[in-house]
């Protein structure tokens, strides 16, 4: 991991780390000071359209608390199962950025503009 962080910093790249639903935030502790972004997977990676796993909210809140306590600068991002309902949940936990792929390009009759508007409300 340190080699990856050094590579990013040496090449003026944003340093981001993604964690799966089974990864504990404590496993990231040695690296948080050097990260620009932490992507919390709120589903198991592999395919779109999965259901949001609610335990991700605790990770978001924990990462935000660590950031505030230690004056870290990373953003907390989520990906997986995000829709107009789960977006509100992750907002309550303090997420900085979302990925809402399947929701935004879903198969129902709502337009992209209508889906985005529901996320904004």
C-alpha cells in the first residue's frame, strides 16, 4: 500500500482507496493521512443493481469522525445500491460523494433529469 501511495504522490495523482463491505475501517488507519478519497462499497463489487447494505452507514460516519478528529483531508465516497431513498441515508452519515449508476440509468419510465431531481430533494 505504501508503494501505491508513494507512486500517487510522486506523480501528483489523487490517492484513492476502495473498501469492500467486509473491510473494517480500522484496516485503513495507517493510510488515512495520505488518502485523497476513500470509496466505501455499499454492495459487494461485481454487478449493478444490488441492494444497499445498511452497515455501510457506520463506516461513512466512522471515516468522517476520523477525518475531523485527525484533520485528514480525504473525501468519503459511496458506490452501490444508491437511489433516492439510500441517498438520504448516506447523506445523514456524512458522505461527500456518491456513485448512483444503476439508479440513474434504470429501466423504468423516469428520465435521467427526474432521477437526478429526486436525489437533490
